C-alpha cells in the first residue's frame, strides 16, 4: 500500500496536545490509517518537503500562520502542491491547507471580511456536491467545526464550489478531479472546537464577542470525519 503524506504546517496549543495529541494524531484517527501508512512532514518546523510525489494522497493541515505572510516554507509548499496537482496526486487541503491550495492555483486569500470564524457552523452543499466523491450522500446541510481568520475570497479558475455558509462562501471546493479544499476542520470534534474557543477567549472578548456563547453553541457531528474517512478510502 502506498503511504499517505500529511504536510503538517502548524501545531495545536500545548495544553491541548498534552490531552489529545497534535494534528497528526487527529488526522490519523479520522482518516482511519496506521502510523506506518501516514508519513508526517513538519513543514513549518523546517523539515524538507519530500522529493518524491508517488503518494496515495496528500493532506495539508491547518496552521496559526497566515497564507498572506508568504513564509518561505509556505511558498515552497504551494509550489509542491502545484506540481502534485499537475501529476494528478489526490490532495485534501484543510483550513490553511484549503487556503494554500487555492492560492497556489490562482485563487485569492485574505482576511475574512466578516471576521474570525469559530465554533460550529452549518454549511450548505451545492448541487455539485451531490455527485462529488467526498460529499455525495451527506445531508444537504452539514454540521462542521471551524476556526480561522483568513478565507478564500476567490476560488481558482475552473474550481467547483461544493459548500458554503453565511460566514464564508467558499467552505469547500474541488479543482479538477482529485484536489479538494475544505475550510472547516474535519479532524475536529466538539471538544476540540470548544477548547480552541477557550484558548482564544481574550481575543474574542477583545473583538466584542461572547466566547461562552460560542462554546455553548458547539455541536458534535460526524460529517467532517466522514469526509476524511472517504478521502482515505478513495486513495488507499
């Protein structure tokens, strides 16, 4: 079996990692693959991108960094993703990965004009999602967790929109047949979403928002996990 590549471009808060592990643990569990199958590269910590591209698929994690900062590791990862798309390697970009993939392919990424998005949202699937390999069979409205400040403001040319919600019109898209971006966090559960809001409590208060209300509104759902598991089954 070919391995899956996780490009880890960020890390969770230390106190969350102490309780639940870091992104690689969450992705591995929800992809449903073993440590032997999932190769993890800590890109933002200076680990080099693999020279090879013969992976079953590539997953790009979220990050507290901003795509528009153009960090050298981020620019290099964008070029790597462009080549992977050209070689028809399946890709799933998550949050930062979703934004980076769009940016790499000619879309536009910037601060979300509606502000920071956090907690649980209900995203409306498009008609195209009904026949998409990752989204077909899901409800027309999916319940997912989000945590981000920047968004994809303009999709790459020829991208297919798959999901949207009031706070972010580009919640999910596909480019070609094998490259997907999801702004939501399919690796998050309700506990994780609440923990992220609590960790940024002072930021939300400073923005005039009620973190307690945000946490109270969080709902558990398996919709995101189903998308991740489908990606793993499709490519492995």
